[in-house]
C-alpha cells in the first residue's frame, strides 16, 4: 500500500507549529513506531579520503577547495576489520564505509570494498556504504556481498541543490537510490541544513524523501559543519531549535524511519540532543570523527545514554541480516561499468570563487618559495 503523498505546504505547516506542540506530536508518532528508549549507533570509517573530483560546496574532501583534509587511498580490508571490531566492542551496531568518489567503478578497488562488506557483515554488524553514484549491477553485487544499507543523500531541495553542486545532477541521485531499491539493500538518504537554504527548501527536501516508495529506512539530518577553505566556510551555524524542528518534522512525515543525528552534533549540548531524541531522533553517529569533521567522543555518548536510560539498538533489529555470498559463488558479475552520469555544469558563484581563492593561495605559497630560492 502506497503511503500518503505529502505536499511541501503540508510539511511546512508541520515544521512551523509551536515548538512544544510539534515535539509532542513527533514524540507520539515516535512511540507508535519505535521504542523511545533505544537509539541505534553507527560508526563511520572513511575508507578513501579526499581528492574528490566533485564540487559539493560543503565538503572539505573536494580536491578543488584546498582544505586541511589529509588524503589517503583505499584502506586495506584488515584495517577496516580492526576498526569495525573496535566499534563493536563499544556497542556500535552499524559501520558506514565512506569513499570520496564521484561514482563506483568496477575494478580492483570496488572488489576490495565488496570484500570489506563481506568481512564486516560476518562480524554480525550492519554495513552501510556511501560510495557515490551506483548502477543497478553494482548495487546487486553489494547486495550479494551482504550490504545492509546504502547511503546517498539528496542534500537539499531540488532547487537549492543547484546552489550547492554543479558536477552531478539531482536526478542522478534519485536514479542511484532507485538502483539500490532494485535490491533488498535498505536506503539511507537525508540532507544538510544550514547551507543558506530556506525553510521551504528544507520542507521540500523532506517532501521528496517522504514521497519515496518505500520511504528511506534511515534519514540522516546533518547540520552544516562550516569548514575553512570550503565555499560554505562563513555560513552561520543553525540553532538547536531549527535542528529540533527538522528532526520532529522528519519523524512525523517519515514515521517508520531511523532519524539520524549526523554532522553537527559536537555543537549540540546534552540537553539539545535530548530534545532531539524526544522529537524522534533514534540514531547517532559515534566516534570522534565524521569522515573529516569532528564528532562527540563515544564515552560522552555512553554517559548521556546512561543518564537518559537509553540503550543501544542491537544489529538487525529493524531489518534482517543479509546472506553473504562469497566472491567465488557470486551470481552477479562485474560488467566493467564506469558510466558517465550527467554533469549539469552550471556555475555556482561561491564554489567558483573558492576554487579561485584556493589557486591564489597556492600561487602565493609558490611565489614565496621562488623568492626564497632567488635569495640563495
Ligand atoms: S560530498 Fe562526497 S561527492 Fe561531494 S565532494 Fe565530498 S566526497 Fe565528493
């Protein structure tokens, strides 16, 4: 049975309710679909960091923005396994493997990721991947490896997306999510607030997610972490009340999903996070780093959970574990795919100027070097 089709206006009228009424309504919905004293904990492992060819305006991993991010190539499987085991010892049920890629390409690196998925799934942990755009065949190969979830955020409304990214199209994002939906892998898709978008954009993003059929099984709500060197470095942080409104509205319109507090949690007080849990957040990222931006320490989370009487959700509590099909028994094989996907290519002024700023910085440092050399 299809779920209700939401309009942006309906979602706006929820978002703009008096805050306490909104939180109460969300808490009621939350209790119908979830145990309010359970929160799912994920840990993010950046399996390939930096050097990304895309121009996402919020992202320090985009090669063009000259940030302090330390690049590294794809991690070996044994290192990912060791990190996953450490996470498991802390009660973490899901490991999210993130690679700074535009899209998945068949070949050795993707084979290595498939092996990571098999290895971590066999540790009895849920595995999520966020690897960029993905074809149907690649999604099927991940499914065979045992992948539990695939993350592909839509980031913002379709309109505002054009102000954030110019190197890939919004429709490609939807197509990737559609490719994941052709498998039994669950979908994780959400967005970021605080990038300069309007409240209408936030609600329109939620409309797109809420009207997906089926709705995403998890929805990360990120508050922008403005990183120096990115086009959004001067963006003002969102208030905790905006975050609470966003979480509560998501809970009401996508009732069965896991609403995840993602980037931006370091700047929230314990009381602010508690308000988010009351408003329907039931998942967090733990560990001191979220890909490349800071995140609260796991011990702080444990203390807060103890204070609130919250217990971690066990792995596979919401959806069953996938079978792991070993490489040699696979039914779906690599096709050598590296599709081009679209490149809208419109100019985003603040992204362009940051690219330029970065080049100027580099030019200045090389000039200094020339100067020094000439004095010798
Ligand atoms: S968000 Fe992902 S795709 Fe965009 S620049 Fe960063 S790593 Fe690349």
